[in-house]
C-alpha cells in the first residue's frame, strides 16, 4: 500500500549506559540514552523498539499475509529493502511460535513486470482447491495487490489488480501464479488490499477488498476465479480519505451466544486525531453481502499510530489476533530513526462486547506478552489527595508496563525525564474525555503534525465505578488500554532520554489500587 499524502518511591533497576557507536556518523546521539549493559548493539539504536516487531533494517509499513500454520505465526509486511522511506514494495517475512519473539526470514515476494507488491493476505489451501499443490502438501496462498507504476506514470487509472503467489514449503519460497492477475480492474484508481479466508458456512472462499470509498465482497471455489457478490460502505463510516486494508471476521459477543461479523477498514486521511486510523463496523454477513444497523463511526484505536491492522487467519482456539502498523502517514517517512523505520503494535486479542446497548470492539495485548514482565514495584493502595501529587522514580519507564485501577474520577499521569521531556495522559471524568499530550514528549519537530495538538477522545463507554489502566511503554511508543481495551490508544514517542518519573495528580481525593510497575524483557 502506498502513502497517499506522501511514583516519591524509588525502584532500582541497574541498567548500564552504552552507545551505538557505529551510528555516530549518521545522527547525533544523546549520551544518556540508556540501554542494557549486558547485551550487544543489535537492536540498540536510539528509539529502537525492544519488544515490538521492527525490521532489521530499512523501511516497513502494513502487516500482510498473517496466518498460523503448524505452530508457526507468519508475518509478512510491506517492505522496501533499499531505503528507510517508502519505495518499490516487496513482502518482507518473519515467523514466530509465540507472537512475541520473531525470526527474520528472507524476502518473500518481489516486484515484477505486473507491478509493485502492495498489501494483501495469505491462507492455507488445505484441500488444495486451487490445484497448485497436493492434499498431502497443500499450498500456502498469498493474494495481494499489484500496483503498476508504468500505468501510473502514463496517467492511467487502472493501476491496481489482484495477484496470487503460492508456496509449497510453508512460506520459504514462492512462485507467482502464471494466470495473474486473478482479479482485473478497468476503471478504479484505488482497488486493493485483498483479505481472503475460508468461510465454512458456505463452504467457499471469501475475499474482501477496497474499491475506492467502499468494500467489495467476492466468492470463489478455487482461489483462482472470483465472483463479485456485493459492495458495502458508500453511505457508512468515515470518508475523509481513501479506504484501505479491509478485514472481515466473526466474533461471539462476550457473555452471550450471539455472534456478529466485524468489518475493519482503514482510512487515510480522515482519522479522529488526524491522518491515518482504522474504523470498524459490526453487522451480519451471509457469505455474499454485509449489512449493519450501525450509524456512528467506530474506531479500533483512538491514538494516531495504529494503522492498516488486520487479523490472523487460522489462529489457534479460534482467537482473533490483530496486528497494526505503528505509524501514521502524516509523518511516517520522517520519524527520527536510523537504519530502520517503523514497527508493529503489540499483537492484540480482539473481542466484542455490548455496552450501553451498543457493540464495542475491544483489544488487549496477547496473553503471551505477560511472559516478558517482571514486577519491580507493587502497592495495594496509593492515596491521591486533591491538589497533591505522588511521584514514582524508575530507571527506565520506556521499557515498562504500568497497571492499576482507579476510581472513575479525574486523573492525570505525567511521564518525564531529567531533560524535561514530558508525556501527559489525562482522564476527565466529568466530560468523559481521555487525552494524550505528546507535544513536549521529546523529539517532535521532525513534522509539524506530530506534536501539534493534544489528542482527545470521548470515552462515553467507561461506565464502571473504577477504571483499569494498562499502560505499556517501549523506547518509542506508548500503548494504553482502558477497561480491558474498551478504549485503546497507540502513540509513537521519541524522548531524548528514557522517562524516569511518573507523577500522578488529581483534582479529587481518590485511591489508586493494585499499582504495578513491571519491566519488560527485550525480545532481540
């Protein structure tokens, strides 16, 4: 996919101070940037995520082709191996057995005469319906968008078609289908990002893609020939930009036997806090058409840095596992990193609840993430008095999880460091608003829109007497989950030094319960 808008409580943790010496020639590095003393320089550049997936080097954007097979999670992704800005798109590839620790694999798909390899999906053709493998050795199928740059240069509209590739060795090597494209296009400029899945109800393959400002739904018996069945979206949802990266899946509503279908669609621009974001619709799908009674626009994440996310095909125990690209096209190509650019969100488990008579899609970090956590501080009750504050000191909050429960009252959290960077989270219980202020969070001047304003979200669905706060910080990101992901916020941050203070304030007396500060072990 292409860019279209081109505590005072001291908790001692010993961390040495090392520098990525080899990067001096490329960028001035703050000598106080703290990294682990007992590790090599691999994955230790300033701002390099320590427990999120990022490419070893060069540019990455959308997650693609996510599937689970024989104990392995496959992650393909939009990749340009020659620079740290967007370029001719390939599919990079990584694998994991736990969704947390990743092994880099060789590039899976390269551009060819039909075009660049834009976003798409993958599935196992277990019954060999395509005939491209055998029942004994079923093919792994990738369906993706071709983007023909020669057509674009010539001023043609129909630059995008859908192609297919297959692997007979579980994703190690790939072969393009000789009959590509499998879905042609004669009249649409934006026609892309196919998500394919087996629909056991109708015993056929389904595919959903975006066509301009709407989605299209297809059926197939063999993955090679596709029939257009219906469209959805022209009069639903947000339309402030191009629709991209759809996904469609079924979820049981928490606490009931009711099942609903969820359609995810990303949009750029048009996000509630600017730039790129992902909306969702809850409804019904009969294998051919999607219908919903939803009137308002709903968002998967209310931060600015969770885009193009999709879910895993064939995840174990029927889990619906989601991964997003942790960036925003407003500034994706300008973030202050070296050697590489971009990361993925933490993998998340999606669920569906009924709150205030409305369907709400929730997301929480996958359970496997807990294996990285070590509890360094715990206190059952912390009293916050009106107009007073409590400050926690901690060596490196930028590799930590903070978890607590607070009364449904006004609350402000300030993450700061010794060079006066500050990141402010605030919950306004009266007006039901949550905000993230990263204007003074560190490096913000690489692009005006990054630190231009406070990001504010209405939180009308926080109706409980207490609110659970789960806050996860890595070297260049913060992910916030309220009440088990009823609301989630993902934001990139680039502090000049790791945050080492957390200050809690309130305009009301209240008790903070079960406060944990936990270090997060790096995965590299």
